[in-house]
């Protein structure tokens, strides 16, 4: 039986990609019994099995700091008659040393992932190689033991990109006025359901605040197709949303930056599996749906996940920490993160900008967002972080 021996660590990219690229009939995992959970190894196997339904697994807990124990377990495994090969891409150092030693002694093939060349090659005979299998967001979610509950917003169809981008640019260039307008729309719709909007102009909310929309921004929303039949009376405003999706977008202050980034990323050919507003439950196996985190925008570059948090105001510590949690739990050491904010975060070198840099989080701010070449800036930033 064609069998791959793999040394488990928390780097989902290396662990999963090696198995899917080599496509063995059996995978044998050695894992650190002191620091790794059996359930995590099982999640990894089930993620691989989703692509290779006939794959079988054996797993062996070992003390990752005890070379004698590791060698004994490997020797026992290799007494079998399978067609063995080692994956030496990742895992605890002593496991890799023992695996290499056994491979050399027994003349077994030993492979290593090369993300730059896009191949899994035998370390002594590079011509013996396999093309790397591509991973998507679902693979990372599955292997982490999480569950994709759905999406917080409906991503626009490509036919709507032009109109949506037109409204995005209008809102992002007039953020303060849009905030007032959004508050007005929220208060007005709080009195009614459905798609019809009818409200006094100006409007006094329950906190006795006077709310007034920007007439220009509402006319822009009508021009770009987000509202219809806009009418300004002497002391009232009325219109109709064309869809629930348009209603949700206009009533959510932060939607526009997320859509702006999503559409730009979707139109960059080197990025794959671009998604917007993915909502996660971190425990897929407890039988209870509990909202964990929302990922504003996520994309894949060469099977590496890039997580993007979009903030129309200066981000706080919670925003930075949430982004790090998502990257750590889903992407592991290969994952990348970007914080995109409409504030002057980089220009003013705010505490959050400095904190993000310390954590390895890339930052784009108002200057980047309003630049005519935002798409190229986004592409270049990610290409520098994931150059292969």
C-alpha cells in the first residue's frame, strides 16, 4: 500500500498539502502526545479524506523530545510491507531528524514541499516531484474544526460591480456625511419593515437627536441603483429598496469598504476564492451554532489564506486581536493578515499602526483607499507577502 509518513504540527498548509499532492492510499501521522490533541489530527485527516475518499489513516502519539521513542515507533511502522515515503516539510525537529535518518538508512523517498516552485520534490532526486494541490478556505475551516455558518452579506454579481464601485467611491470620499445619512436611514427604517422607506425630514430619534441625510448621497444611491422612486417632500423622504440585499447594504455603515476591497480583489487574476463576510462557528462538532468571528474579506494566493479586516474608522485593539485570532486559528504560520482602514493610521503612525506592525499585520489606510491605483497597491502588498 502506498503510504506517506507525516509528522504533525499546527501548520495546516504543509500537513494537508503534502498528503493531497502525494495522494497516498494511507497516511501515518506521528504527533506530540504532550502538546497536540488527537482530535486535531483527526480533523486534518478528515479534511484530506474529503479530497481522497479512499484514504485511510494511522496515528501514533510520541514524546516529541525523545529521539529513542520516536525511532522505535518509526522502526515498528517500517517493519510493514507498505510502499513507504516520508514527508519532511514540517513537524517537531527531532521527529524530522529521526525520519531523515530512517529514510537514509532504508533508502526510502523523502519529500519536501517547495511553495516557490509549486512542487513536492524528493530531497535527493528533485526530478521525482508532484505538483502541489491547491487549497481553499473550506479546507482551512474544515481542518481547524470550525464551521462556515454563512455570510453576513450577499456579494454582488459581476454585472453589478460597476454600480457598486461607483457608490463605494462616493461613500468612502464622503464618509462623515454618509455616517449621518446611514444613521438617518437606520432610524427611519426602525419604524417600518419591508422595502419601502418613508420618514420625516429631518427626523428626531428616540434620543431626541436631529438626523438629516445628505440629499446628494441619496441621489447618488438612486443613480447607482440602490434605491428607486426617490422623492423629497417638504418635510419627508420616500423611496423603495430594489432588494433585501440593497436594503441591508445601505443600512450597514461599514459595508462599503468591505465591498470596495472585495470587488477589487475579485478582479485581480492571481487571487483565488475571494469571499466577503464569512461567519464562523469555531466548534463544528458541539451541535450548537455559536457565532465566533466574521471575516470581512478573505482570499487565497497560492493556497495561502489572506485575511482582511475592513474598518471605516480608526481600528481599536479588539479589531487587531480579532484579526490575529482568525489568522492563527485558520491560517497558522503561513496565513497573512491585512488591516484596511479609512483612518489616517499609517500617515499618523497611530498606536494601532505600530501594534499591527509588531504582530506582522499589513496595513492600508485612507491614502491607499482613495488612491487611483488602490488595486495595484493591494496586489503588490500581497505579492510581497506571498511571492510564490
